[in-house]
């Protein structure tokens, strides 16, 4: 269906609409003539960018981020030959135009004055109606030079489109900015025309997950990340399009970390290859679904930093969680390389924040055996019962932190939360929430404001 036909589908005969308003028809003609994609819609009367962003409909949902609403300014100036010239300037709705920069971009000849919009002006009603497609509706046939701030062309995550009015305040059009700029040809150019720049991104932010000890732990980490993204975004959650892009490397060799003190260099060889592979692929946020191998955090960061990527440490996330929640004491449940807080443990600094009750030698042995059981047999009710038995006999602190991914698999298998006077936290879940928050902060900074 062409732009003109789909625009006509938005007419409401119940209120006597039978023909497209002139400016809307002109907008539809622009997209039809240039053969570029667009999507028309209707909304309540919108008088500003903030008002419009609140009322736009996209992907079956009312409201879009302010940065996805196109802000447009129409002004005039006198050039060096004394001719009256018009300029339209466009940026994202969350930006502020800089008149000084606009003047410089137009040659710096004269003051830039906004076209008046009060009732005494012949251009009455232009406020809230300016767009790049139907400018002749407001300025008649006077040529208009159009400036687009480069931020308009940045990828801001799916659906990677912007919206603006279609020439009337109750009509919207969704479009790809790069296609519009290209279609305008010599009538448009890119220019820095805004004040303080918004966060710049060169493309969609991607999360990397390294797993393998056990493979299911990466799946659970991914699920936890998605659940937290959905929770944080709330009403702004758009389903599939709101989930982060994720690349996964499942490395069976990470299973060797169950004997880290005897096989550390062999484990690192396996891990290093996965880290470099994901960084070369362009991952910006790297995570590792394995508590033991976070021992290599410094080595991992030495690689990620050269690619401009960020690696999150699970032990640092748990330490921060304990600090923020004022946890007075906890039992750290994991194999000896983790729960022992010795030289092989990434959690060795946790004791500086809270009192950590150690597991007994018998408890460490039972946890080690249970980890191998889950690797072999998967999650089961028998495994859950063993975990409960270990916790009952080993942990008498107010808080328990599970720091073994095989036990995370068991907790995820649990059908109903067990009643307990103690707080049982899965470190993998704490980690996932921080990964998700980091993604949202990079990909959608407005959500954390």
C-alpha cells in the first residue's frame, strides 16, 4: 500500500472526514515521489514535542521517547545580498537548538528570526506543524534550506524510527531519518545546531554472555536480564523490540574451572578466546555466567578495554548489593574456590563489607558434589532437597548468597518460593540486574533518569 492510500485509511468518516488535509496529502506525496517508507497515524491535538511524544501511537502503544520525536524550527534571515532566506532546522525532541550555531551554519550573515505564530501573523498556526515534508504549506513557494543535526541519524535502538506531524496537529508520520535526508538531496545538509549533546551511540548496544559452566547458567542469566529490562521499562516496554541484542558463547572448557587451582592456565586459554571473539564481534557489555572464572577479571578487562567494551564482575555487583542493603552478615554458598574467599576467589574482598560465615569442610564437599550432580543430571526435586538440607545445616546468618551457577539452575527450577526467615539471594540474579541496568543506561539513558 502506498503512502497516499495508507494516509487515506486514517480518515475518520464518523466526523465527516472524506479528503486528506492539504498538508497531509503533500506529506504523503513526498514519501510516494521518493519511494521511501513511512507510516501514517492519528493522535490527539499536539502543540509541542513533549505533548506530541506523549500522544503518538507506534507499534500498538501510545507514547514514544521524546528523543524519537522530531523537533523542527522554521526561521528566516537576510543574506549578504539582502535577500530574504528561509531555513528549517531539525533535531531530536530532547535536544535544544543553538541559534548561534544555526547562524554559523547558514553563513553567519544576519540574525536568525523564528517565524511568528501569533494570531496577528500571516503564518498563523505554524507552531506544531513544521516538518521536512510539507514546508510549502506554510511558506508558500519560497525555497527553504533544511539543516539536520547529525544526532538525528544515530541508531537509537529498535525500531530506529522517528515521528513528527504530517502537516496537521492530529496527524503523525513515522519515518527513517536517513531516508528523508537522502531524499531531500541538495535542499538539506547535516550541521551541528544543538546545545549540549545528548548521549551519542554509533549503533545498538549488544550484551555478550559467556557460559559453559554449566551451559544452562547462561540461559538463566539471559532470562534474568530480560525480566529486569521488562520490569525497569514498565509501560515503555514494547515486547520483543525492547529486549537487548545478545551474543552468547558457550565454552564447554569452562567446566575445568571446578579444579581451578590445578588447571587455571587451561581455563584461561578457553576463556580468553571467547572474550576476544565477542569483543571483535562488537559486544559492548560483556558478562560471564560463572562465578569461579571471575578470578580472571583483571585479564578480561585488559582485553575489553582495548575494544572499548565493559566487563561486569559478579563479585563486585554482589559486594555493591551488600553495601547498599546494609547486609550485616551472610553465608556465601559455592565451591571452595569461591566460598573459601582465598587467593582463587573473586569474592575475597566481600569480607571488607560484611561478615561472611564460611562453610564447613563438609559443607564445601557437599556443595561440590551437588554441583557435579546438577551437571550430570540437570535440575531435579532431589537436587533441591539436597540444597535445602545443606542450607539448613550450614547457614545460620540472616542472608544467604548463592554463588554457584548449578545452584542457580536449581533455584530457577523451584516451583514455589519456600517460606524462610532468611533472605536467600541468587548472585547470578544480582549480576543480571546490574547487566540489565548497564544496558538500559547505555541504550535508553532516559529510562534511568
